[in-house]
C-alpha cells in the first residue's frame, strides 16, 4: 500500500502509517529498529531496495531522506516536505517513508526525522554515497547508535579512510570493512590450522581498494608484522599471502566466486568467496549495533604505500644483420660511373680509390 503526501508534516505521516497498517490488517508495530538512509534521488531506489531486503532479517522502519536545498541564495525554494508512505508488500517486511525535503527543511532534516523514529528502538543511519566527514557530529548521525558509510562510493577512498581514522567515534563503521568478513574468517581459521608464526603479509588488489587497505591495516595491528600492498588488475581483493617459516598461507581469488586456500603441508582447497550484495552487507551490520573495536584499530594502523605488481619482461629477440644502405654521395658516384662507360685499365686503380673516399 502506498500513500502520497504533498507539503505535509510529521504528524500527518505518522497518521498515514497507522492508516496503512490498519488497512493491511496489522495494527501492531513489529519493527525492531529505525533505518535512516540519507541519499540523493539517483541512489534512492537502489538503497531502499537493499534496505527492504535486509528488513526480511531485521524488520525495520526505513526513512529515506532526500535533500533538495535551495540552489541559489537569491531565489530560495519554498520550505516543503513531500512524503511517500509504503506499508505491507510495498515495503518488504517493515515500513518505508520517502521524505523529500525542499528549501530550508533540507537544512533541518533531523527535526523532520526525529518525530518519525520508533520509540525505544535503535537507530541506524546509512549514507550510501556522500557522507559527512564526521558522521557522529552530523545532526542525523547524532541520533543513531550505528553510522554506516561506504568508502567505495567516493572518488578518493584511501583519503577518506584517513579522514575516518581521525574522526572515528564508537558506532561508526564502513561497508568496505564489512566486505572483509569472509576473508578475515578464513584467514583466522587457516592460522589456527597452520599453527605457524607469521613473519610478513602481502595483500593484492586493484588500485585504491579500501577493503584491501583495511585488511592490510588489520594485519599490521593484529599480527604486528610488515605488510605489503600490491596493485593488480583486480577485481577487488585478488590474493592474500601470509609468509611463515614453513611456507606461505595463500588465499587466491583472481576472479569469480571461487578461491583457493593453500596451507603448508596440506592439500589445496577450494572455497566459496563471492562478492556479496549491498543488502547482505547491511543485514550483517544490523546484527550487532555495539562499537566495532577491530574496525577502529584497523583504521588507525599504518602500512606502506602500495606498489604495482611486477610483470615479467619479454626476452629480447635476435635481429638478423642488415646491409648498410649506400649514402647519397656513393649512389651518385655509382651513377656517374655507369654513365661514363667502362673504365680504362690504366685508370681502374684511381677510380676505385675515389669510390672509397666517396663512401
């Protein structure tokens, strides 16, 4: 069920939610949290779809905040709030409200969102694209127990990670870190089986990959060993190598959803290591809302700058010797010789010496 409201208020939106629940025969509120998505019109559809899929595991009220502030100071847009309320099958397992804020209302989004939060329920704020430099000090971020960003959505992800390290507050997290959960689980299990001392580590990935950078920093923090970043053609993280005195522990995933795990003294195994969807990542983040201390430690760790992976050079091919082309002066002398006819015997020696001088 969908209800469109134009130039509305939070009170009318709450009434529309109650009306929608009664119309579908579910007057009780069965949501466990409030998910606030701050995005633009371009990314709103995909973000809401991912939130609805995650709501199948965590029933929630989803508030999508789409800001449309005034473009110029001379001509200010009238302050207005338009809403689209979705209940029932149109909102997955929860409720969804698309809030389009115009003019001055866009500058005070927290005052619009606050009356729509579920009482006595956790609040999670997610920025699918552009996020503030300090999420905890953002007016909407200050309302949440969990603040989710995504370093993949920015132009310079490694610089953004450096900013996050300086502004981290308990409750902050990033989907670039969430994408590493299968890698970290498999590597921890491999170390338990190998029972070997790690002397160094290598992380291979495409250039400017934030997940690879966080994984390298995690190694530096937890293992206290030198970590090297190697740039490959990708996609995403392609290989992780832990060097030990007994041999290398290697997880290699050049492409696709299958990786190979190699442990010294054991046969090579095939692992399922697919690239997960955004909905799966959001669902994982909603399982635990307490501070992620491992993410905080990885953010603050330091590793060396990545280097490009060496490509084997091609062996030089032998070239057949080529005859030296005659100079223009020599060619002219030869032409003069042919025009003059046969050279008399008494002048043959003199003619030969002149040709040598010409060349």
